[in-house]
């Protein structure tokens, strides 16, 4: 009986060899770690002794650190030369320096200066570009492969925009509810807005309470936006598949800060209470106008930042080629925003909320920047960069977006009371 269950019967030569190889690998790993720890301790003792001998002496750099320092100095010298050249050009011709000649793509390759052409030539080139756009659009609709690529890209981008907007808006509302509850202020959570059932002159509405409650949501949204932007550059093999979602999350998170202030400035609700009670300012004060202008400028700057990121997250080199780049921006940026804006408006009916509607419109400032910058000479060869990763369309993303919209509207229809 003991011979039947003896382990020696299962110790074949192959298994013994595999066991020996694994043991050898473990020993090599332990030896390598032991050497690394010894080297780290040796370097620490050496630097400590050097510091005790000469506390104020400069630390000796390694070869890699010296090379990095030399490279930084070289870059700083080049930037200094560029600044001197710009200042020299500005003193000689300020207008041309601040407003340089516009560059447009030629029919073949490269760029030409628009202002070096006559009005008739510019008109003919514009007419040729419109004709080329119509021909490429017809090619997109007639080619099954291109039609499938642009159609799936539009559905994916629309679903990601709606998902990102709902996630950011839920975080915005949840943080506001938590802050209001910490000050014992009751609040009712509806799918379209947060309602405060207390009367206006309640003693619970202190200055610090109003500043914190209405500032917490936008600040948390902005922090979430930076988290999404950091996730966009992740190298993880799984998370980098959702680059378009992270990009829309960054846009929606920034919009819930800057766009929320624009909405509050126009409707005198929510985020505007923070600046009103913080600075004790009156309606349409100088501070509010300045912050509104800064918010508009920041959304335009964000549009400039995300334009190349949209092209890098395309998942297809064909769609971002110069002849199809405008169609890509329309199908991945402009139309998803318009579609998402319409869907988010429809789910709030019949109780539409004007500040929420404005918050769905303000991402248009980002879209405007993308429409003007997609054909910049800076991104001329972005389709040849070799960093465009192939992506696959998944109906699950669209289904999840529809399901979240449905349950968000259904669950919050009657309102959640927090007191």
C-alpha cells in the first residue's frame, strides 16, 4: 500500500530537471539581490564618509548624471537663443512677430504661406479644399472599410463622452452632498440638480459653509480630471485601451470646474456662490468677469492640448491621415459632443435644468480649438510617428453607457433625501 502512494514513482527525470532549474533560478535571484544590497550599502557608506569629511563640498556626479546635466545646459542655451531671436524680431516688427503668417497645407506635402498669395489664388485654393473634402467624404461613405472605421469611432467616442460626463457629474454631486451633510444642511439629489429645501435665510447657511459646499464639487472634478490625464499616459497593457475615455474624462472634469463657473456666472447658481461669499462681491463684479474670462481661456487652451491626444488615441493610422483628418475630428470630437449634449438634455426632460445645459455646451470651447488646430503643421507627420496603437470596437462600451443613463434617470427620478 505504501509503495503505491510513494512519491518516488512521480519523480521522473524531467520533473527533477525542472525542479533543479527552478532552484537554480531562485539562487541566482537571491545572489543578484544580495549583490545589489551590498552595492547600495557601499555607496551609502562612501557618500556618508565624503559628507562627513567635507559637508559643504559639491557631490561628485556619475557619468550618467554629468551627461544629463550637460543636456539640460544645452537645452537652456538653445531656449535662451530662441528668446533672443524672438525679442530681436519683436523690436524690428512687433506686429508680424505677434501675428505671424498663417500656414496651410498644400495639395501635395508641406505648407505654404497664405499671405504670400493673392486673393484670387486663396479663393481658388479654398474652393479646391472644399472639393477635396466632398470627395473624401464620398469615399468614406462608399468604402465599407472606412465607413466601418469612422462609424465605430463615432459610437465609441459618443459612449465614452456620455460615460465620462455622468461619472464626473456624479462625483461633483456626491462631494457636494457630503460637504452639505457635514454642515447639517439637508439636500435632495435629483437626476438633474441638487435641491436645498431650507429657506434662503436659514442660520445654517454660513459664509464658510457656502464657500466649502459649492467649491468642493468643482475642485474634486478638477482633481479627477488630472487623474484621467495621468491615466491617459499609462503603459499598462489593459488600461491603455481606454485612452479615449480618459481623454473625455479629462475634458469633462476640467469643464466641471471652468465650465461650472461660466454656468454660475450666467445663471447666478452653484459655483458662483463661492466667489460671491469668498470676496463678498456684488453681481457681475470685476472678480467674476476676470474669473469667467480665465475659465474661457483655459478651456480653449485645453482644446489645444487635447487635439494631438485625440489623434494619438484614434486606434487607426488611416483615419488621421491628412486627407481624412477633418472627418476624424468631426466623427470623434464634434459629433460625439453634439450627440451627447442632445442625449443629456433629453434625459433631463421635463425638468430641464439650465446650469446643467450650459455645462454640456461649454465643452464646445474645447471642440472649437480642436477644429482650428487639427491641421497644424506641428501635427503634419503624427500619423507616421509609430505610436498609434490598434484598437477594437466593443459594443459593451455602448451598452454600459446606455445602461448607466437609464439607471441614473430611473433611480434619481424621485430624489434621494440627505439630512
